[in-house]
């Protein structure tokens, strides 16, 4: 069941992302209006308005996909999905934005990693990633000195932008993602963060990747 704020069709002031959803609403799928179109997204409203750009629940969705799929998005917002790089760019473009990863292990323990600044470029610059300002309980694996992902372009199974000559990180991790520069080869890997990779229930697993443009609370776990 998609949840539509009562005032959605009454006032004409549609939410442009999850930070506009009225306080006290439940987590769930909401309509938002951005870049001249309506779309549905999953909103996590437990600590402010977070828009889920990526979600894993049970491994049912195939995330080892090509550039066109990651560009437009795939899956189902009620289940597992990638919102789409064009959608992420268009919804967030020009806004100050934070990024959060939620992970959980088999015992139900959860951790998070949050970055105060998150930005991606448009397709002409291969959705290049900008991150800064880590805090959280999961560790700063996105900006590890041996696997720095901020500043890197996006890669998929059919588009190798990882700069590792003779090696395609996407084939190694089975996911579309941002990958570190080859210069870190001696001590690093393609990425220490792989939310779109193969789904393993027995390990720490990614639940959601979320973004927020509003004022949001800290996650305490
Ligand atoms: Ca390569």
C-alpha cells in the first residue's frame, strides 16, 4: 500500500523528497514530485526524512546489471531496488545532502555509516561521487585511505570506469558501484563497501542506502 500524505492532493505542495513528508508518518512507500515528474520511493522517517536509494531484503533482485539499468533504476520500491542514477541526480541536484548506510548481521545487530556531504555528478561525468564528513558505528569504509571512493566515477558490468587497467572491478564484486583508483592497488581493493553485491544472509548485510536533504537525527545503535 503506497502512503500518500493527506495534504498531497489538497494543497499542491507535494513532497520533493522524503524530508518533506509530514512528521510522525510511518516508514513506507511515498509519492514524491521532483524534476517535473512524480515517482514513488521508500522513505525511512525514524530519524528524520531519509529517502532510500537502495534496498536489500532477501536477495531476490538481480543487482549485477548494466549501465542502462543503473541509470534508470530497477526493482520494486516495496522490495529490493536501486532508485536509478538519473533519479538520484535529478532529485538531489543542487541540494545539500547526506548519505547513510544501514547494515545488520544475523543476530539482528545493526550498524550505520553516515556522510554529511553526498553528491553525484550527472551522466556526462559518469555519476562521479563526492563524499565527506563520516560518522557512525560501521567504520569509514567508503573513504579508507587504501580504497578511496570519493571522487570516483560509477562502473557497471558493461562500462569499466574504474581505471584499473586489465581488471574490471564490477566483475570482481558483481555489482554496479564506485571503485577506487588503481594507485591504491598495493594495499587496497576495488571497494570495501559493496551493498549491490551478492546477497549473503550469514554475514553483515546491507539493509538500505539512504539520502537526506533535510535536518535529520543521528542514528544510535
Ligand atoms: Ca578497469
